[in-house]
């Protein structure tokens, strides 16, 4: 009897153990399934991250190409407008000369009318040719060739004036067409920049925290050097700063107005370069780097500081709009923002290239 009870207990224990093992196997299978699903999800996320990184790199390449094309178009537009201004000036000068020639011809014709006031036939009715008649005859012979030359010159100038007016009309059409094309390229680039920033999006809270931190740093800094010391980490602690070698790209299309070392009206020596460019022109990174400051700083308006390799920094002031964020890595030639729209004259961009704490003359590429 005891044997039967013991055997029964053993069988029950075995059945319970078997059931427990089955449950453990089920749980293990479930865990393995969850791990496999999570691994698959992680693989999908990793692939999406790789795709996003590739898309961002491709977009960055398109942005750089589009910005370069836009800058070329701006230079072309500037050349067209310069040519139009030159034609306008030529037309003004030709019109002024034509008016002077018209007045001169009128005076000469009036003189001829006065000289020839008495018809030649009346000379035969007189008993003798007076000295006044001889003088008139000689003067008439001298003036007629000159009058013919003046008339031919006036005709040539009028023809040239009409030709210039025709060229100006054509030039105006070219300028208008170029302006429309330029606006389309600017709109396309703005859309690509918005897409780029979408890839690099942060939460509103993160943006607010960064803006508050930068505003505090800017308030603490008394000058540009102090600001750079606060926002740009030491090179030894900076990790993976993008860097490219060679000469620097022009940060904006247009003309170089003030060189490094130039003196202003007050005798102050410039520590950077000043460019003039069309309103709304894109501002690009002169070299690959990382944005360490973007915002308002006293006396400079909207500025940006980029950190580059080998202890270099670039300082850009004069933004109308900033399109890059702090912490963002940028490639050489990648757009950072645009110049403001200015009704009278062209806006300016100030650019400093610094090695450590000292401004140096930036090695710019030859403008193509």
C-alpha cells in the first residue's frame, strides 16, 4: 500500500515536473521569440538610421551643389545688372551728346540762314560786290562742309543711341528672366534646407534649452574672444570635429569690400574680411566644421561660430536668417543661412578666421 502511494507521489511529482518544464520551455520559447523580434526591430532601426544618414549625406551633397549653382547664378545676375547699368549710363551720355549736337546744328543752321539772308540773285542787281558780300560767301563755303560733318556725326550718334536702347531692352529681358530663375532656385534650396533640418530635428524643449544656454553665454561674454572661449571647447576635448584641408571657400558670393588688415575711417584695423552680396544670398561654411554658436550677439546681430580642425574657428556676422543649429556638423560649402534683404544697397557679411585666440588672414580660394 505504501509502495503504491509512493509510486503515485513519484508519478505526480514527475507529471508536475514535466508540466513545469513545459511551462519553462514555453517561457523560453516566448523569450527567444521576443529577442528575435527585438533583434529584427533593431536591425530595421539600424538600417533606417543608415538610410537616414545616407539620405542626409546625399541631401548635403545636393545642397552644396545647389548652393554653388545659386551663387553662380547670383554672380551672373550681378554681371547682367552691371551691364544694364553700363548701358543706361551710355544711353544717358549719348542722349546728352545728341542734345548738344542738336543745339549746335540749330545754331549753325540759324547762322547760315542769317548769312544767306539775301538771295544770290540780288547780287547781280548791284553795281558792285560789297566787301560784306565777299565775307558772307567765304564764310558760307567754310561752314557748309563743317555742317555736313556735324549732321553725319549726329546721324551716327542717333543710330548708336537706338542700338544701345535696343540692347538695353534685351538686357532688361535677360535680367528679368534671370531674376525669376534665381527666385526658383532659392525656393528649391529653402525646401532642401527644411528637409535637412527635418533629418536633424530636435524637440522644442531641447531647442529652448540650447537657446537659453547660448543666451546666457552671450550675456556673460564682454567681447568676441570671451564668447569664443565660452562656446568653443578646447581642441583636446573636442571629438570628431569635421575638417578639410586646402584654401577656404568664399562664405558668400559677391565682392570683397574690405581686406584683412585694412583700416576704417577711424583708423581701426580690420581683423577679418567684409563682403558685399545680393540680398538674400546664401552664406556657406568656408570649411567643414561644427556649429558651436548661432544666435544674436551684442553689436554683431545674428552671428555664427564654427569650430574646425587643428584649432581653427570661423566667425560669421550679418545673417538675415540662420538655417543651422548648434551641434550640427557641416561640410565645406554647405549653406548656413542667408543675408538679409536690404532695400538700398547690398548687405554685408563680416568673416573672421581664427587660429586659437588670434585672428589670421584667411586663405581664400580664387573666386571662380
